[in-house]
C-alpha cells in the first residue's frame, strides 16, 4: 500500500471512530459497538473470563490455612456475644461438615456477565481497604481504641467482647508477645561535613564537591555548601544510608560527659566513619584528622527522605548526586520517589487495620455475621478484633473495622497484593450473600470507575473543615499552617474526583481488555433487561470508555509509527501534517462529547501525542530544506510554535494563584479579628491563656500563608509572562515556587528532549538513506 492509500485509509478509520462515538452519546436506548481505529483485527472474546481461581469460601472456612495446610485455629467456633471484657463459657463445637454457603453464588451466573447481572439488580460492590499498619504495642493499642471509639464493642477471634479501652489495651498486650522486636530501618540521615581549613573560594568548593562525591559514592545524596563566620566552608547533606551492594552506613547514639553534664549525641559507627574519611582522603589528600563528618537525625522510608530534604532546602537550593537542583517541595517529592528503590527500606508491621464497607440501610446484624465469617475464613490463623461503625450512615455508608495481627499462629505473615484483595473481595461477597446481603465482588476497571480516595485524605479534610471539640484550637492551627495547605487541597481534590466518579480512560492493554470484556457482559444484560436503567447507563459509560480508549491507542500507535519511521523512504512533512489535521479533528470532536475530569484526562493524554507529532513535522520541514543539525535557538523555536497548551496552562496557574492569594489575605484578616475578640474577653485562667496562644498561632500561620500566597502569585505571573515570550526556554528555577509550576517546567524540558531525540533519530535515518 502506498503512502497516499495509507493516509486515505487513516481518514476513513478516524471518521468511523467519530461516527461511533457520536452515536454512543446520542442513542441511549440503542447502544452500538465502537468501530475502533485499530489497524489490527479486533480479537473478539468468545467467552467472559472467570473469577480468579480461589478455593470456595465454604471450603476455606473448613480449615485450610493461607499456605494450604490444616490448622486447628480455623476450626474455632464463635460463642454467643457476652457483655464483659473477658471470655464467656467454652465455645461450642463446630459441626464436622457444613453445606455450601446458601446464597453464596447469587444465582446470577459466573464471570463478568454474572457480576453485571447482580449490579444491574442493585447489588453494591464489595469494598475492602487496608487503612493502616501499626508497629509496636502503643500504636497497635491506639488503632484498636480508635476502632472501639464511641463505645463500639469489639468482638475477638475467639468470640470475646471488648467493651472499653482498658480491655482493648489488655488484648493488644497479650498479642504483643508475638510482635516483632526489630526496629524500622534507618534509611536517611542529615549529615554535616567539615574539612578544616578549606576556605570559601572556587578551589575550596571544588574540593568539597570532590570530597562529597568520593565519601558518599554509591549513595543517593543532596547537599548545600554554607560559609561559616570564620570564612570556612561546610557542607550540609541528606544522604541515603544504604549504598552499593551490601553497604549501609550506620548511625549510633553515645553518651558524652560526666554524670551531671551527660548528654546524647549521634555518630557513625567506626566502620562507616572510617570508610567515609578514607575515601575523602584518597580523593582530596586532606588528612583524616582534618575531616569531620557528623550525622544528625535519621528518618525512615520515602516520607523520611521528603522531610529531610524539605528541611535542607529551607535555607537554599541544594544539588543531588546526579547534579540535579532541588529547590522546592515539588522537587523534594520527586527526589523521594527517585531515591525510593535504593533505600532498601525495611518496615515492621505488627497489626493491620482492615475496613469492610457497606451502603447505608444494610442490615447491621447480617453484616456482623458476614464479617465474622469472612474474618474466620481468611484470617483464622491470626488473632483479630472487629466492630461495626454506623456513625456515618447518614453520609451513606456503614463500616466494619478490624484489627488483625500481621503474624499468624503458624508464623505466616500478611503481605497482601492486588491478587490478595481480589480474593478477599470474592470471599467477602460470598459470605455477605450467604447472609442475604446484596454485595458482589467486582473491580473499578470493570465499571470504568476512577480511583477512590484514601482514609488519610478523609482524615486530613475532616480535621481541617470540622475541628474536634476537645482539640478545636489545635485543629484550626493545623489547617492554618501554610505547610499543610497543599496537603489539604490535594486531599480535598481527590475526594471530589472520587465522588464525581468520572469515566476512567483505559490506557493500558490490561485496562482495555477488562473494559472490552465488561462491554460484552453489559451488552448481554442490557439485551435481557432493556428497561433496566442501571444496565443502560453502565453500557453507555463502558462504550464511551472503550471508544475513547481505542482512539487514544490508535493515535498513540500512529504517532509512534510516524516518529519512528525507518523504512526506505521517510514520510514527508506534508503527509505528516495531513495525519495531524485528521487526528486534531477526531480529538476535537471527541472532546466535545465529554465533560469534567474525563474530558481533562482525554485532552491531556491526546495533547502529548499531538504535540510530539507537531514537533516532528517541524523537524521534518527543517530537514527537507537541507539542514542537518539544529541549533539550540532552532529547537526552542520549534517548541514555541507548538506551545499553545503550555501558555494556556501557565495562565491558568497564574489565575489560580491570584485567587488563592486573595483568599489567604481574607483568612488572615478574619484571624486577626478573632484574635482581637479573644484578647478582649480573655481571663487570667490557664485554659483561656492557652486558647489565646492558640489564636495567636493561627494568626501567625494565616499571615504567613497570605505572604506566601502573594509571593507565589507574583512568581506565577512572572512565569506566565516568561513562557508566553519564550516558550522554548524552561521557566527560571527561581520562579518555580509551586507544584504546578514545577510540573509545567518539567513538561517544557520533556518537549525539548523529545525534539532533540527525534532530531538525532531522523539524522541517523537520513545518513542511512544516503549510504544506500
């Protein structure tokens, strides 16, 4: 097929896609299949994939352990609930055999079709979440007492009832015999490095750079050079303690001074300190006696990296071991993700906090029986306690909270993964259906649902919006702290998105496969029940997800084919431009059919493909004129011709920051007025004085927030001006004061890298053609 025929074929395919998407949106009563853009034949599934292969719950509950063996712990039977904190009488003997769980299969048929039938009949999806893990008796006790809040009685693995905080504490204390005695790993440390006699000169800074690179070779690190009052240099660092192979620097505590003036300080152990000093000596020639390396506080995990780097950048930008600048909170989060794999972090988990969710109106006692059976089914080898919270029923749901010992009686530990959660949802749904509850095990992908928010998001927003009675001043101070503002805003955004539940676009092959299977299942149900509004709406939702996913896949594949063309004759810029016009039209028409977050997802994803192709077209045009090597200015010029989206984003950021600055100023003014009222009515008692101090803290935090917002708004305005005038030049680092601007700058740099990579690939292709 020649190029002209290929382009004509492509136009026909895109037009077919546009027609199919329009039909799906306009015809709710007669949903039609999407005539997708794929240039490969569609594989039509002959049948729907079955549920994951797990033992039936009525078999597992009879005594099979997690590892497949037998365990007497699973043969325990639960006695009737008693009122005390201790145990009741001896538990009744469980029958030797039980019939299959009545109602457990739901009678809707197997696989995706059966689940679709149940959802169409009003069943609710099974929801299971791990809310947290705890290490140690204190944290585990706090988790249990949180579950026991508002006097909710907790039932244990052996049927006892815990009715107060003391009973919960005693139970956790009994569990703690099997808790891990190992502490969490020290993963990152603040370090101070001094090379005595090295002055703040260009040569001195080079010496420090050599010393840092040698002393901490193989470790991730970031550093800042400061000048002391005497004119000497010193380095402040954050280093990952894990290094190459099995090397790990270790920090110890030691007592210094006599009995009356004794204090504790941190230091590297002798082996670690010796390695660092020897490497610096070899690289710089400085004697080991003139090298001072002192560790400070240590932290655990990626959160520890973020915290330590944030403290380091408070006094100026730093540079990491790759030569990359880290200047703000956005950079520190990126660095923490990059450092993560090298930390070799070891967390200790003694208890798991699990939640089972059900909709408001669910029979509480039936849910209690289902939860008991599920926990005995899946965690019969583990100690656990659970209770039901109905305090959120007015908000539309009730929850079962369970605290489960991570280590079983047989020594098996819990390490749940995606497959584990699928098995848990299946077992929970089977037990719930056995109790007459309309709950079915399904997945978000099958419903094209967006990801849910986490319990931490909910706690953050509730603390900020509804201060607790006993901690009102403290919670208000938390919400007013500038350091917490973005945390709260991001949590609020995730909750809003999850509640709106926009269509989640299937971008990966697995996600598209699941959506395609779900479309077949819901088409079957819609044909069986043409008047069912749930089936009709769900099919339309999935058809839209399938269509948009197909468009994105086809565009991405075509762009990849064009930009990586290695055939004997390169595609001309004119042919590429024709493809781009067709793609732009398809994206525009599809975008018009979408709303909200789904529209935003589609626009952002498709824009990256189209920008890549547009840049490639400009490169091809330059090379068709005989230019073999582009200058930096020409690369930036190409970026500039396709920078409309970047400029639009910059203006959006500017407007958002200006709105937030105005809002912060209003909050600060209200806080000042509240403080004045508090001062006017304050008494001399200790409680009133504490409240006044809290109000002053809120005022200070609000004023800091207003000042910070004003600076960020000014930086955003300057960044918008800079990117409008010079879209091919990354935003100056000094202006990157927000996460949004950091992300925008990263996009600019990515576009430039793509152009340069495409230029190299095309030059290589041209060279090969000339050789032929």
